[in-house]
C-alpha cells in the first residue's frame, strides 16, 4: 500500500467507527425513551439535521430487543470521538434518571 491508500484506509475506518458511535448513542436513547435528535440538537443547536444520526436511528431496535448499553460505555465512546457537548447533555439526562 502506498501512503495515499493508507490514509484512505484510516479515514474509512474512522468513518465506520464514528457510525458505530452514533448507533450506540441512538440505541441508548431508544433504550431510555429519549429522542436522539432532540438530545443531539440540544448539544449542537447550530447544526441542522444530521444524516448519519437519521441513518443510525433507522438501525435501532426496540428497547425490548436491544441489549443494555451502560451509561459509562456511551460516555466513553462519545469521549473517544470528542463529542464533549453531547456527553454533557447525556450526563444531564443520566442525572434526571437517578
């Protein structure tokens, strides 16, 4: 592989992992009867609809079918991708659950 191919592969892997992070967020929201789009817009009010989030929402399953996603798991994944604003909003929701 040449340098360009290596860089393209890294970008492709990152995008795939980012989609997984978005899916984890969306499924966590479904599991807790929260609207992922509402929370996302609360964290990022200046952004319009996120196509990747909409795609992830379509891939979610009912909370009865889904496995549990620990709060710490979601917060860790959001942190890995630098989604600090979204992690803050999620933390607020977790506090409301207690």
